[in-house]
C-alpha cells in the first residue's frame, strides 16, 4: 500500500493505493456518509480483494477542510453530484496513472457512496466495468440508474429492512446485468460475525468475473 495524492479539478484528494504484480483489475472504494479511506470495514474488504489479485484504491472523497465542514453541517456526505464528480475524476486518473493504466475499473460503494458509484458508472460507461454496493443507497443515483451499463451487485443485510426496499426498487430500474443478495442476520453495517466476510467473498467473485473479461483500453 502506498499513499497517493489525486488532483481533481481545484482540489487534491488523499488515497491509499495497493497494486500487486499482475493485478487483474482495480477496485475503487466509494465510502459511505461520514466515512473516509480509513473505514475499517472497507479496508477489511480491500485486503481480501488484494489477496485475490485485485488492485485497490481507498480514497477520501472530501478534502480535510470539506470533511471538517461536513462534520458540522452533514451536507456534503449526501451531495451525490459532488461525490460522483470526485469518483469520475479518480477513475480518469487511474486510466492515466502508470501503475494502473489499462486495468479494468470496478466501483465498491457503501451507504450513500453506492448512489455516487452508480452515478459515476452511468457517466463513464466505457471505463467502469463492474459495481458492487454494500448496504448501499443505490436509489440516490436517481435517473442515472437507467443508464448504468456495468454489471451491478447489490448486497444488503437481511435485518436492514428499509434498505432492502430501496435496493429492490433500484434493482427494478437497472437495465444492466444485475443481482441482489441478502445476507441473513446482517444489519446495516454488517457487524455480525461472518457477515462482512460474506460481503467480501461476494464482491471478490463479482469483480473477478467481470473485471477479468473487460477489455483493457484507455477510454478517455
């Protein structure tokens, strides 16, 4: 793992990048509301993806100053358009960066980050090869859902009833290859024993399947 700084328009975002030799694709994490690249849950999933031969990038979608402002007002974490712009910018950077150039890109979104991930996939249909949502709010992608072309896996906890309903509604609006998996006994944060490992296995298999078969090309 190495720290990188990614310029996006007028800001610079901090990120942790892991790329092993012969990586079969790269997964960009879109964190949920109030979270960051230090999310213990996303790092747990990221380690399992790395062990499977996938590169990962865990990036802060807000600058330190923006994060401090959001702690007070709690407004930017729900600004899907802003988060989408940041994800698209990072994806474009990955297409140009020497260590990741040519790798198929997957997006892993949690909570509100899932809405931003799907909006970004709709914006960059030729660059984003797969999407996974963990306990996400894909409905927040709005009209962009119908434009998503990347195969999309929605994972929801069996005890997270309101989010199950939101995911079922979003699933119906997706026109791409799609799947909804409900993990029994899991709540919104997948804190119950074994449930986060189940998420990691599902995400690993989905990304390996779809990133391996994606064409390697610069899509900018």
